[in-house]
C-alpha cells in the first residue's frame, strides 16, 4: 500500500474486519518467510503499521463515545 488509508470514513465493523484480515496476512507472511527467502522484507512492517493505525482509530472512537 503506497498511501496511508484514511480510517475515519470506515465503520467500526469495517475496522474490525480490516484488523482481522491484516493479522491473518501477517501470520501467513511470517510462516511463509520462515521457510524461504522473503522478497519484500518491509511488508511485515507495513502490515503491522496498518494494524496499529486501525486500532488507534478504534480506540479514539471509543474514547469519544465514552465522553
């Protein structure tokens, strides 16, 4: 992904699905990389950052809703 995804337009369910899908992608990437040479070494870092951005947006929404 070349550009950052704007998560403010997504629903809470979309964010949860996005995080779940990215965690699965990261898991498969890790297991695939253990047996062979990984061509894109920065892909795992990118996926982790995308997960963090989505979780940050989720936490921010919960904080706003709690007020």
